[in-house]
C-alpha cells in the first residue's frame, strides 16, 4: 500500500513537471513569433552637437609687442695695452679678471729706470739751452752798445770832415787835412757797419739759442710723456676682463694686457627683419625711439631692464639680412655684456583691432562665428599681427560676436555647437527635438497608456508632449527604454 501511494505521487509530480515545461515552451514560442512578426523600428537620427570654447570679438586700441632675441653689449670698452717695451715691476691687486677699478687707479707699472734717466738728460739739455739763450741776449746788448758808440764816433768824424771842407773853401785849411778827415770819417763808417754785423750775429745767435731751448723743452716733455706711459692707469671706472699678463713679465709695445668694460654703460643689439624694421619707422621714415623691455629668465631668476631704441646699423652686413638695431638701457642691474636676452619692443598703438587666440584663425584667413541658432559660419578677417599664442585681427563687422577659440578639422560651416564661454557660465544647450512618424507615435502612446505604474498626472503630461509635432529626444529615449528596445 505504501509502495502504491509513493508511485502515484511520483507519477503526479512527473505530470506536473511535464505540463510546466510544455507551458514554458509554448510561451517562448509565442514570444519568438511576436518578435519576428513585429516591424523593424528605426531610431530617429539625431544631430551631433559639439561643445566648443568661444571668445567674444572686442575691438580695442592695442599696443603690439614684438619679441626678438638680442645680445647685451657695452658701448664703453677700452683695450688696456702696453705703451712701451719693458718689464712689469708692479701690478694692481685688482688687475685680474673681474677686478673692479676706479678712474685713475694705477693698474700696472713698467720698469721706468731708463725713462727717468732720459728725462734727467732732457732736463740738463734744457738748462744748458736756456743758459745759452741768456748769454746770447747779453751779447746782443753789448753789441748794441758798441754799435751806438761807433755811430757816435762816425758822427764826430763826419763833423770834422765838414769843418775841414769849410776851411778849405775859405782858403785857410790844407788839402792834406781834408784827406785825413775824410779817411777818418770812412773808417768810422766802416766801424759802424762792423758793429751792425756784430749785432746781427748776436740776434742770430739768440734765435738759434731759442730754437735749441724749444727743442730741449720738447725733448724733456717727450721724456716726461714716456715716463708717464710707464704707469698704466684706468681711464674710467669699470671691470677688467681678458687679463693676459703677470707681474715680472716682459711686455712689448702695443701688447694687449686686458680689456676694461664699463658695466653701467650697457646696450642691447638685436636683428630685425625688414618687415619688422618697417613697423618701427615714423611717417618721415625715421626710426622711432620705441621703448623696449629686456628680459632674461635663468633658473627662476627674472632679470628685467627698460630702455629705448637709439640707432640702427649703417649696413646690412655680409651674409646677413634685415637690420641690426641698438637700444640703450636705462637700468642694467644683473646684466653683463654677452648675455642673450629676450627683447620686447612696443610698437605704435593700433586702433580697432581684436585680440584672438592664434588657433582661432584658420589657414584660409577666416574665423568660425557662432550664429543665432548656434550654428557655425566662416567669416574672413584681416590679420594685423601674430604675437605668440595670440593674433591681432581687424573685423569691424564682427564686433561683439562669438568665435570659436580653437579650430579643429571636425568643425565647419553649418555645424551646430554648444558654446562654452570663458567666464564659466555656459549657456544651456537647447533640447534636441525629433519628428515622429504616425506608427512610431502610436506605439509610444500605447506604451504610455499601458503603463499602469505611471501616475495619472504624469501620464497625461507625457501624452500631451507626444501629441506635439516635435517631441524632445530625451522623452522618446525614456519611453523606449521602458518598452525594452
């Protein structure tokens, strides 16, 4: 009896299991048939909307800045050279590379022994020449006195001859007395001529003595100059470099010993292209004294200096191009000749231009403007300057318009975008809308009406949205997700 009851229970459970499997198989079959019978549904094609950074075109008065590389130079450099041959017997403690000296400081001393001896001989020769000159002047005075006496004697002899002639005319005197008086008068005149010759000789001797004195004085001054040149002194306050001599060494005439550089008299030299140089000319074609700023960034140390353009090179130079321009620095703290620096030149102000990112301007010379419906339009602009990562353009018709800050190949005319403004206040993107076919609309409405879990208020609101000509794409997506496809 127990066996029979267990057997019947097993048969009953087997029948129930087989029936359940049959019902499940029939449900799967009906689902597959319904899926195959259902029409293929096409998802509505939606337009791709890209987010782009935009900037506003704001025309203003801009001072363009030109960036070039330059080299710091000193416009006050002196080569310290030996003025004579000799041995260096003394050097200044500061006579070395980097040594700072003041104007008039003794830098080096060449052995002055011979120069001192030559100066002493020159002084002795000058003293001798001056003594000769004094003696010649005294001789002239004596010769002049003798001439005066000879003239007086000649006058007396002439008077005596006149008396003898008068006596002879009256028949009192004799012929021999007249001849004797005439001979004495002639001798007196001869003596006057001799004394005049002596005076002339004394005057010549004075001139020769004066010339000798002048030559001796010149020789002494030359000896003094040679002695002074043995002492090499600084012509101005500066720093020494390229020192090539040591104390005790022999130097030759005109040998370069060092260079003296004035670190406070600095200028910067830089080369501009012809186009850049033309921007710095005024209406008269003269170079403007444009202000500049010199910068050098080294290991986090930022050196700055102000200055102004001063002059331009007279010629281009062999193998060069453009123009080499020089600017004087008003401040030069930390700079040294030879430094390579960045020079920023402020050009003349330009009005009515807008500053845009360099990537906003395409190779076709146009920018992409965001229209009223957030669609892009290509608008040509006039390029004025390129300055690093920015460009200066002139586009008066685009004042206040928004342009794409970075053009990429995927952006083009007619594309719809979502602008991202630099202030961070992104404008809300418009909700994408789709147009439904009658069959698609009917299926969506049936799905909403068949959803018993949706509140009546929400169902009515969704049905009113589905009844419109264009339906938000987000609403369609949510309904289809709940429909399972």
